[in-house]
C-alpha cells in the first residue's frame, strides 16, 4: 500500500491518554506543533458518559465498552519461557484503554507518589539486608532518578489532576492524619480528602487501635469544585459509585477529558486524529533517528506523518511493541540476560480479605473510585524485612469504590457457588460485608519479559507482543505477610466470617487484578540495563521518548498513574528546557 | 408487588411512548434490505406510523420471543437457570426474572458472536492460566454444550435435561461444573461457567437487557440501580439505604424523577431519611 506523506510537524504522540495529553499540552504551550494519533474513537463527558446510560454495569463493566477491542489487537501470554504463549482472547487480568483519554477515562483515581525507597530498591535493599537481599534471578534496579528529582513533577500532576488528600510529610515535617511514610512534599494536596464511608471509617478505627497510621487515599475524584492550572474546572464528585470501568457523568474524575483536553484542543498548534492506528515508527538509514510514524485511518488509508520528535505514549504494551517492531534498542535476551527492550516487565500482586457482619449496613453501592483509608506500615521498606525472605510490600486499604451486583456479591466462605443457599447468602450479605485489599509490589526477574510473538498477528498483520510472566517466591511470601496483616485488621472488627486469600501459585491472566502493567522499556542510568535514560529518552534513537509505566524498572506497592503523570512532566521539562536547545542525547 | 401487573404497566408505558414519542419516519427512506428478515415487520411499522402506530396494541410477550435459542435450547436454559438461581420465599428466581430472554439476546448479539474476542488461530488448549482458548463463539458453545449435555441426560436418565427431576438436574449441573461429565465439542466446565456467569448477569443487569424483570435481582441484593447523588448519604454511617430501584429505562422514559445532573431521586423504602 502506498502511504500518503503528510506535512512534517514538530512532535507526534502515539496514543492520546494520560501521558499523551499532558505532553501535548506542555509542548504546544512551548510553541511546538503537535499531532496526537489515537487508535480509538473520540469520546467526551457529554454525550458519551451521560446519565442514565453510563450507569450500565453489563455494558461497561462486563462487556468492557470503553476498553481495548481484542478482535483487532491483543497480546499473547505464557507463565514461563519454555511454554507456548497463547493469545489473550478475552479481557481479564488487566483492561487496557482504547479511545481518546485511554485508560484515564475508566480509572479509579487513586493517585500516589512512590516512596523514596522505591526509586532505589536495589541499592537500599543491599545496603540494609546484605548482598543476598534480592534473589539471584531478580533484576530489580535503581531508577536513575530519585524521589527528590521527581517531587516538583509529582506536585505539578497533583495540581493538574486536582488530587484530594492530606499531606503526611510537608517539607520533612510529619503531619497528623497523613501518610507519615511518604517522601517530603513541597506543598499540600490542592484539595481536601474525601468523606469517609462507614466501611472506611471502621477500617481507620481498627487500624488505629492496632497502632497503625490510617490516612485517606489520595483521590482524583474531586472533593469540591476545582479549577486547575490549565483553567479546567472539574465538578465535585457525588459519590455515585460508578468510577472503575466507567466514564464520569459529572466530569468530577480527573482524566484527560476533564483536566487537560479542552485546553489542549483549543490550541491552534494541536491536532487530534482519532481512529488512527499507528503501525510503526520509521527510522533513517543509519537507524539513529526516527523520521516519521506510519498509521492507518478509519478508511484503511495509510499515512506517513513526519516529525522531529516521536513520543510513545501508547501504554506499556504499545510502547514496548513499537520499539521492538521498529528495532529501536536491543531486544532483551533472558538467557544471556542481555539487551534491554522488553526487560523487567512487572505487575501488581494484589490480595484481598472480606469481612462479613450480621448487624452492619455498608451501602456498598455508594462510593468513589479513590474513596479509601490506607495504612502504609507494610509498604516498600517501611518495616524491617530481616528474616522475612522478601523485599518490598504494599499498602493495605479499605476502599468504597462503589460496587454493583454482577461483579460484586460477596458471600462467606463455604457458601455454594449457586442454588438456593447461594441466593440466601447474597440476599443476607449484600451490604453486610467490607473488603480490605493488600496492594503488593512486584519485583523484576530474568524470566519476566516482553518480546515479539512468533505466531500470532493483529488485524493489521503485525505480530503480537508476547508476555512471559509469573509471580516469584518473593511476591508469594510478601502476599502471605501482607494478607495476614490485612486479615488481622479485619478480625479486629469482630466480623461473623472472614475470607482471606493471599496470592499463591502461578499468575493467571483470567481474573481481574489490576491494570498496573509496568516495565519493558525501563529507565536507568546504565544503557546496558535500561532502554531509556533518566529522561525517558531512547539511548539508541534520541528523538524518541518512551513515556509511561513502561519506564518503571519494577513495580511499587502503589497504583502507577501518579508516577506516570510525574514522569510525563519530567519528559516535558527535559524536552522544553534541554532537548530543544540541543537536540540529541540529554546528558546526566 | 404483583409481578404480572407491573409487567403489563411496563408494556403499556413502552407502547404509549412508541406511539407518541417516535419521530415521523422519513418518507424517502429505502425499504429494509431483506423483506423476509424478521426485522421487516417492525421496519414497516416504523415507516407507516399513521397506519400502525396510533392503533397499535401491546402484544404481550412479543418482546420476549426468542431470537436465537431453538425450542429445545430454550427449554434447557429455562430448566438450568431455575436451578442456578431458584425461585423461593425470597422472591423470583432467574427463570421468573426473564434470564432466558437475557441469554437469548446476548447470544443473538455482539457477545454471542464474540465480536470483541481475538479469533485467529492456531488454537491449542493451553493452560488454565492462559484463559479462554475455544474456537467457538459463546453462541456456538451454548449450541454444542446444550445438545451434548442433553444427549448425556438421555443416555443416563433416559430423558432430556428439562424433563429431569430437580435433584437430577442439580446432579448434571454439578457434573458439568466439575468436568466429571465429558462433552465432545467444548470443555464442560467452560460451558457451565459461561452459563452461570450469564445467568448472574441476566439476574443483575439492567432490565433493558431482558432479564432482572421487575428488578428482581436488584431487590434481592438491595441495589438501587441508577444511582442517586450520594454526597449527603455516604457520611450517614450504618444507616441502611433501601429504595425502590430505578432502571435506565425508568429514567429515559420519564417514569423516575431525576435531579439536575440526571441522578435518580430515589423513593425510600425504609422510614428513615
Ligand atoms: C479499571 C481501571 C482502573 C484503574 N484505576 C487506577 C487508579 O485508581 N490509580 C492509578 O494510578 N491507575 C489506575 N489505572 C491505571 C491508569 O488508567 C493508567 O495507569 C493510565 O491510564 C496510563 O496512562 P498512559 O498514558 O500510559 O496510557 P493510556 O491512558 O491508556 O493511554 C494510551 C493510549 O494509547 C492508545 N494507543 C495504543 N496503541 C496505539 C497505537 N498503535 N496507535 C494509536 N494509539 C494507540 C490507546 O488507545 C490509549 O488511548 C486504572 C486502569 C483501569 C483499566
């Protein structure tokens, strides 16, 4: 097929989600011409998320209306290198976005800064626990940036996304009611925390009685009307409970649509092209420079869009796949433990505890995606791991994200899966249970990586990305430990029954766990072990920046998007203040 | 509440809206592509509202006619869902709640034809961790799963599934769930888990999909359906919020009042406020 060559622009973003919109906004503000290419459809608060249609559990939560259409593109999966990867034919474990706003449309809004320790996992584990602190095949490493390097970028993202919370550490001073373990902040959250539900209030009481410091989950669900630095006004959240997997009818959940896009689309220097599926990044003959990207539009026409800077903002899987297909950077070889692209794919290791009561009314359908109370005593290196046999940890939280009955009808352990007894238990315990989650980290390993599948192809004929991933003993032990702590908090509430299940056995792609996929194009100070430098710039092709959680060298015990936002601002600053002055590799 | 009378009211409301609320049809609109397609009847009605619309009476049950399930398949599904979620003193079961209609509609549409499923081969079975790998669409899984389960019942009990005693039905469903009954075209546990998932979906999904009739599933679980603004309720701890559930259709068709943002103004069933 002959591609139509388009007029060159300064910047093209592959994908228009959380990171793509922030970079579009910052770089058009810097005077650059930016084109955003998005494979999915345009969509906005009105009319796409209007009442009452958006309150449809079947359509959005079960049939994944807003997420990636796997009939066009998916990835393949296997647990271990010796096995044959098979395509993920249905969505399950994670739910990548598709369409303007990406997964930022249907996220919950739990918005974290990682701990200072998270950025120095390897060096600080070894310093505290000795050279054998990490398993022999563990490839977790330092990020090449510190928390202090990112603080201003975290702050910027929190201001733009209107995060509500309570500071636990302001300029090094520990504040009551916040997270005492967090890194120092230069200022408080722009908005106050959310109201507590009955469940989160009980969790806070019980964990305080156990000596923990419970604090409100940092939330991108607006706790009051808010106007952000881009002049976008977001309405207050009404706690309707339709956040996770839904768009927000109130425009009250910070997202590309509510926080960034109206300001971005108003810029004469920005052009959004939807239903534009990027096929590949094209390099010059020396393979040292990206010259353009090729994409296919809704009518099947192929276009070539030349650009001075190519930003991969197509989520973890798109980013890594485009690097591999274009041959940017050396693909990872797990046998030799060499090469970088696809290396250090990681995930989240989440487990849950449910407590059942006879005499309480939780009204669990009320809530908001980031309404929760959290204890961070068992995250990162906030506790002594001596003799525990694992590094890392995770937060423990009780959230009232809003539940709906197809997905959520918890029944006590021992209840049959169907029939009259099941029905009675559903009737009795609906509204009489609360859940506590242990949100564990995942370290990186030689045998967990992304590469190109040898067999399966997408609807455009391009090979699928292949994921090889499993939990390791470190994660299983961590999950045991965290789940036991979560269970102790639940038991302190004197429930009539408790179900608790640590993550054990092999990772399965079937049950939903989280859309917190990380790594594959990790950042670092050493080109031998990272695909991008500490500015998320490709070591090999310096006019390509690879933005997103693909840059995390391993995953922390938090949700990723706060850090994805911070890294996006870091890239914007680096391009504006350093790259434009002197196009080429950005030094230290 | 009397189930059948509420159903009649529902149909009346829909019909009234159909007559009054439809825009006039475009006279130049081309006729439906296939005159013999089942859709042709309704297409004609739409094109000649003056002839049909004004005097059109509700035909009870019309909307529940099966699009996809054959007679024997419908009988199997009705019998199975009645075991999975039985009617009892707590209220209607899946069967009474119209879940067979729900399943039929789902199988007839995008879900049934696996529209958003990756469907290129090869098709090795894979490990449980690798998830769904069947070559069949959900519609085909039902088709094969029902026929082959029925054949099993005839061999072992001398009768089809829908003619079995209650305990025998339970036995067969347990056998499918555990895989102790082997089917030829599809793994029995896969067929069973699809049937169970769809049954629960139909029981709890918005009634516009054909199940959850009279919001039986929502009443059972105390679920309000379309949400209200709970900003002043979330802080009332340990106070049950029991309301008459509201569906999407209730709001779209003006049966339920809403606030300025379109959130339902619920009618409380408990006496507190
Ligand atoms: C149900 C759910 C709940 C979540 N809750 C939370 C939470 O509470 N807290 C949190 O921190 N995170 C949460 N997340 C994760 C969060 O949504 C992501 O971290 C975030 O959206 C990532 O931003 P991104 O820019 O990397 O990708 P996205 O926002 O997904 O944007 C990527 C875009 O690239 C497009 N794209 C991909 N490939 C191509 C191509 N070839 N051509 C053109 N376009 C392409 C995609 O269509 C997509 O629109 C949640 C996710 C889900 C699904």
